[in-house]
C-alpha cells in the first residue's frame, strides 16, 4: 500500500477532509493526493500560496508575521496550516514553506530548508528539515516527508 493509499484509508475511516497549504512545492502535495482515484472523498482543497500576499489573502497569515520572521519560518508554517483548516471544510491540514533553490538561501536559511506544519483535529505541530540536492530533489523530499508525517500523526491521533 502506498503512502497516499494509507492516508486515504485513514481519512475515510475518520470521515475527515484534508486541505494543503503549499509554497515551495507549488501544489505537488495536492497533486500526489489527487492522483489517487476517489480522492474527492477525503481531499477538500489545496492552497498554492507561493507569494507572501497569497499567504495573507488566502490563508489569513498575518503580513506582520511574515515580515518579522520571514516566509520560511515555523510561525508562518503553523499559521498556514491553521489557515488552511480555517478557510476550508477540512479537519486536517499540512503546510510547507521552504527554499527549494538553487537561489534564495542565506546563512540562517540555506537552500533545502523547509518548515512543515500539520493540523490534525485541532492539534497543531511543526518541524523543520534540511534536504540536500537540487530543486527537484528538495521539492520531492518535501512532499514525501509531509505525507509520511501526516500519516504518522493521524495514526497517533487519540480523541
């Protein structure tokens, strides 16, 4: 069973809907989810919020947070995950914001830095990862990690 098939099974069992909020992956997580036939049972919507304005307008991320902490930060990833649930019918969300490269990195946030956030039935969590490789490799590793941890968080969920 693939990771997305496992996710679909869990989401259907709980009668939950998923929303994604993606920056550096540009919709790749949503695409991976909707590649599975019948995903409309559990996939509600995907927000591709590549610009700071989109994060603010579509997800309600406070522009001051972005200005103070940067778009690639824990607080912005968490606000994106929260906003995805708030602006949809979903009970579960995953958000990613990172620097896929090859440019855009800094000493504090090198290329490959990605912040993740998940909201599962009101519980918000986050973590950062640093991936190696080129742009395509960073983006694919981001999708894989986001979905893997989402499955784990739903499996660990207790009412």
